[in-house]
C-alpha cells in the first residue's frame, strides 16, 4: 500500500504541496487531479524520491522510499523521457537495469509487451525514428517492464489516437487486475471517470476534494435536471435554487445549486402538460473539477 | 548500487566508443598520424623537383665584387642549413631576358659615392624569403669586406677578421651544458607537441560531459535515472566514463604514432629531400639538448598532474552542465573554462619569454592552468619536480572542493529545467546540508 501522510513541500516562499494525505491499495487506481501548477508533479517527484518532503512521510508497503523501493515503482512522465538515440531494446535494457533487472528478464518482458502493443518490428529501431504514438507506447513499456508494484501515470494518453487509448486502457486494467497500485493523472476527465475508483483534486498545493468517485459525485450538491415538458425558461428561472436554464433543442437543461430543490422543481413541472422527461443527473467530474478549481482560483 | 554505477559508466563509455563518428575520426587520425610521420616518403612518392637550384647571375660593374659574392653565397654559413642550392655565374651586361623563372636572380653590383656597393636585384617574381635572406647577408658581408680592404689590410688579416669568434663555454652550476642553451628554440617546437594533445583532450572531455548530461536533461530521462540512482552515482559515472574515454583516445594516439613509426621502419629517409631536411635537423637538435632524458624522468609527475587536472576539468564541466538545460546554454557557461585553457596554452607556448620571472612561476601553480604550463617550464628548467608536486597537490585540493560543494549544485541542478534565478538556486544549494 502507498501511504502519503501529511506531506508538505515548499520552494522558498511558494508552498507547492500543503499537508497532502492519501492512501492507495493494491489493485486500486487513484486519480490525482489538478490544474497546471497544482502540485501534482511535485507529489510524483516526492513519491519517486527525487524530492524530499519538508514535512510528512511517504511509504510503500510501510517502507520509506529509497533506491530499493524506487526499483518497484514505474513512472510515466508527462514530458516523454526517452533517450532518442537508443534503439527500443537498448532503452529497455538501460531503464530495466537501473531497476535492478537482469538482461534476460528485460528481453523476455519486452517481447511480451511489444507484441501486446503490436510493435514487435520496432525492437531494434532507433526511438527517434518512431512516430509519436509509438514513442508513447515505448515510454509506457519502459515504465512497466520491471512489473512495478506502484505505477505512476502522468498524462498517459496525450498524443494517442482512440485505438491506442483503448490499448492503453486494456493494459492498465490488466495491471490493476494483477494488483498494481496505480496513480493516474490526466486533464481528460472522461478517462479519469473511466478508471479511478478514488481521486483527489489538488489546487495550489491544497486538497480541495478527496474520496471515491461515487461519493464525490454523490456528495456534490449541485445537480442538473433534464426536462422535456411544456414549461418556459422564464418560469423555471423564477423557481428556488435554479442557477441557470439552457434550451438545448426540445430539451431544457436546468442547473440547480442543491439537490434538495429537485423535488420542488419536479412538483412544479409535473403539473405542466406533455411531461416526457424529468431526469436529475449528477455533475460530471469535468464539471466538478472546473467548478472547484475555477472557484478557488477566482 | 555499485552494479548500477558500473552499468551507467559502461553504457556511457560504450555510447561514445560505438558511434560511427568515433570510428571514422579514429580512422582519419590513424591515417593522419602515419602520414605525418612518413611525410617525406609521401612527398617523394608523388614526385617533383626537389633539387631546385637558384641561379644567381652577377653583373659586376665594380670589377672586384664577383668572387667575393660567389664565395659568400656558395660557401657562406647560416644559422640553419636550409638545404638551398645556388649556382653563381657572371654576366658582362644586364640581360633581363635571362631572368625566366623564379629561381633566376640577377644582381647588378655598382659602386656608390662612398666607395662601397649598391645592388640592383632583378627577379622573375617574388622570391623565397630564405633565398632573399642568404643573398642580403652575403652582400652585407661583401660590403664589409670591401670596406675593410680599403683600409689596406692584408688578405690574411682580412681572413682572420672574417673568422667566427671561438667561444668556449664554462658553467659554474652543475649539470649544465651547451646544448641545453639552445632550449628556447627547441621549446618553441616541443611545447605545442606535448601541450596541444592535452589541450585537445580537455576540450573533448568538457564537450562530452556537457553533451551527455544535457541530452539526458533535455529528454527528461534524467528523472527516470535519478529516481533509480543517486545524483552522486550519476555524476561520478559520467566523469569516470569521460575520463576513461579520453585515456582510451590517448592510448590510441600513442598506438597510431607507433604504427607510423613502424611504417617508417626507422630508416631516416628525410635527408634525401633537402626541402624537408630541416625536420631531421630539429630532431637531432632536440636529441642533443638531452631533453628526452629529462622528459623520461619527468613523465610520471607530469602525467599525474595532467590526469588530476583532466579530472578537475571533467568535474567542473559536469557541475556546469547540470545547471544548464540545453547545449547552447552549456556552450555559454563553459566559455570561462575554455578561456582558462587558452591562457594556459598561450603562456605555455610563450614560456621561454618569461625565463626567470617569478610571475610565470606563480601562474604555473594555479589549478587548471598548471598542467598546461608546467611541462614547458619544467623542460626549460624554470621549475622543478617539487613545483609539479605542489601544483598537483593544489589541484587535488580544488578537486576535493569541487566534489564537496559541486555535488550539492549538481543534485539541485540536474532536476532543474529553468534558467530563471539559476545562480540564486545554485548559491542556495551550496548552503544546504548534505
């Protein structure tokens, strides 16, 4: 289990991470979200032992992070960290050996993953000659070649086409099944919703939302109501708790500030003619993220 | 951790050695070394006129200068035998049509008002400066002789006057000999031969470390590497690999020279070509000075100083490279290092000018300069083995400081991707505890 407990890190007067705490168990995918400069990279760097926290502790299976522990961690950086002059095989041997792997094991694992990603022919090709998508695949393989206990994925899908995204999703799910602890960071919230059971939203180093995806969405007060009925925008705007009304074709989208107002609105709409639809939906993670991060930044 | 250190070192070294550039450069170097050591044979192989004779035609309007000039030009001695050949003939009148090529030189000798001579030199085009020098020095001697003759001095007395003064040298200090006195000339030739390869190798090591660290930084591979090995291990692996590479290159230089010598087969063919004969004369002169005997006893000390300095330069280059984010920035930051190298190089070449100067002796102790300057000062006797040892110790102190404080900068620098407030960050890193 990865335990991040009361961790803080400052650069001079700037507090990059402020009292951060979370835990991720084996086979869990944890989403660490935040706008640029929120403190995600600093957190990853602390987990990778590249930075020492000013305060707090980070442990993997109750062991403090050192070079033996980092051997068990895979890290897919946001900016691609590939040595372009090497061939795919040379790079894997390079990174694999740094993870204390034996050459034979690296070669064996590489063959499996190259086949899985359908790039077997590129084993002896120089990385600089590969396409962006294939470089991304190589980068991904390099972070999992040593079968890590903990895998950090920082923007794993950037630059990938939908087919490759599916390939990555399958691979990540396979690793999850095998019990790998996965920390996932992405600006594409649809992907986060797809994977993460638990997540944490950081803003300017501080935790602003934390918990399971289901709870976060459920506990978030705002709701959206989708209505198909003979009711006007002006009428709806007069009701308590209504923040905005948007007409979308034959459907009306009503945003309410708290789910408690949904019943009153339902009572009002149900008296109208031609009520074909009345659906209360939770906000998407993208909306929650935008509102929370936007609100704090305002 | 030691397995990872050796892995990083080997990878870094192999990456340099396995490149096509390294192989091509070394093939070219082998060709260049072997060719230079056998240049006379190559020149001979391609053929050409090596026995050019300067045809001096003299129109002697004084009726007494011709024999003197002929004697001076054909038999007159110069400091260095250039191997030039002269044929001196007499003409009754000026015949410019006889000056048909560069080797044809017509001298018209006239009496002047002071009862000495004036000369009109007619040539086809520009003439070789050595030829010009020999002719003018011969004419000056003739002019002196004619002036002395006017004083009614007998031929015997005149001949004695023209004879060189016999100087017998005696030295109070032990171990001094006449041959070593010509060291200044010899040093001007030997110093670049010793210093230039070192200068080149130091430049190579600086560039290599800079390029490699910046490659890892710019591709962000550094984050992956540093998460698996400490900055210290990474730093020393780069320094060791670069130094090993330079030592390998150095050994290859020696092998190429030996191959060149082997091809030469030890036969001194040089004398067959007068125009390049000077090379053999210089070699003989170096032999006569006993410089090689000195060199052999000095080699271990100088080599240690050079190796220690090479290590110092590579450590400094590594620290500076960690502070930069790309090769362009590194080029700027390494400029002071290159300036120090150049200062040492030029001072070394000019060292004979500073003979006896305390200034040059003090400069020779300065770390980073000492390894370049000391060898020439040692050869010329300005400094001794003790001074070399002192320079080595000073360099070791600098290396200790570079490791102690430079490592702090390196740790901070290699994961820094912004040149913003760079110096502030580095000074802050220096203050941090280990």
